């Protein structure tokens, strides 16, 4: 029985990953020297393709890290001397907040109930906040912050840098990059790849802040400080030995995505999300956790299950459909279904049919 993984990360691999892996073996990519010309060409292709796919400005830097969690630490180290401000809409926003505290910063959090309507105008951000951190799409709740709310926060707080956790919303997320300074994600979700590679996109303004902090004698990290990363990235290299195989896969998946087109990818994501939300809303057993449609995630669909979710997830697993349970305290109450480019419309239809049969 072939399993289809609707887990929210790691998730289903993109259909071309197997072919790319075989080619990597034939080309000895696993043994590729990360100081070689071939590696530099791989890194450069990621820089070029990612900027084209997501309309990232040419003067923004793209750094290769180990994970989205590492990116949180790097962002705090390189952009905050004193205070960071965190808009917490779920578990992963809370992780960003606690990372800042653990690094010795004066971190302040506005904890937002994800079941209420998110409005930027309701949030008061202190004038001495150097960084405003948000989670665009919190994987724990399926709550997504609309882009217009992010733009409003940026417009009202031009003194601060904006950092955006986009771990479970890329490549679907459509954002104006001149409104944000640090955006990061990992590849085991929306890019349908094995875990072990994170991407951090950094604005010139954030780079200047890191340089100012270093000049003041503030520690901004070591090998993976923004300045160290930028020095290596200027030559399309990395400060240390990276995940070369993951980098090879990402370069090829980006080419696949460009061939399909980002507009098509986003449209298909919305179609699949609507299928799932329509099904849950028409059911007597399921209720979308996030009720307001403007705040419902298109990539992580979360639904409450009447009577609990544990039995259903186990039954689906026996049928070859691996979905996520609820997160944290809601583990036995909710189901979480990933909706990434690797998930075909036919896969979503099959999952819905299977759920209908099991709960009939």
C-alpha cells in the first residue's frame, strides 16, 4: 500500500524528487566539494530561480541554513540589540518569542487568540522595538495573517525591521518583499523535499543593522552571522560544509516550479483548500478551527473533530492516508491536513472520499 503524506512537515515529497535523486547519484553530487565551481553554480541557480519564482528584489540576500528554527536565532542575533516584539498567534510564534528571550534580549509578546479576528490596528507596538516578528501561517492552528495586515504593521512602525516566519506558507505566500526584511522557511513542507535545509531571505536594511551591531561590539554570532554568510554568499559559497544534496534537490525543484508557474501553483493550492474547507463546513462532524475565511490557512487546514480525532487518524493511516493530529493541548481534538504543491487535486479528492466512508 502506498502512503500519501498529508502531514504538515515532513510531508509528501514532490513527484520529481526520485528522479532528481537518481541523477544526483549518477553525478556524484553526494561527494561534491562545496568549494567547487559546480557547487557555486548550484547555489547561484537557487539564488536566481528563487528570486524569479517569488519576485524577490535582486539586492536581497539568500542564505542557506539548516532549518527554519535556526533562522529564528540568526534573525534575533543579527537585528536586535535590545528589544524585539513578537505577535504570537500559535506555538511557532511563541518559539520565535522564546528564542529572543533565550538570547538575552528584552522580548515582548502580544499573544493573539488565533480563534479571533486578527487586526493590526488592535496591536500597540513600542517605539523602541527593533524587530517585529510574525508567523505568517502558524502550522499549529492553521491561522494565516493576511498580507494587508502585515503591510499595515510595517507602515505604522517604519522604525522597526519586520521578520516573517513563512515555514509552512511557501511557496504559496505572495508578499511584497520591500515591506519585510527577513523571511525564512524550510524545504520539508511546501517544497516537498527531505528535511535539513532552511532558507533565509534578508533585506539590505537588515544587513546594515547587522553591520552596525557588530561595529558596536554586539555579538551577532559566528559562522552563521549575516556578515559571515554574506561574505560567502557573494562567491556563492557557504561558511561551512552545507547540505549539498538538499541544495541540489532545491535547485531542481525550483526549476520544476518555474516550469509549472507560480500562478498555477497558487491557484491549485486555493482550489484544494476550498475543497477541504467546503467538506468540513458541510459536515456535522468537522468544524474548521479558524472560522474567518480571510484568516484560514490555504496550506495547513485544521479542523475540530466531534468526539475526538485519534480514532479517525488511525483509521486513515490504515487506508494509506497519513494526516496530522492536533498540536499541543489540541492533539486529540483536531486534525491537520497539509496542502502543498506535492499534493495533487486527485489526492485531496481521494482523502475526502475516504473520510466520508469512514465516518458514514
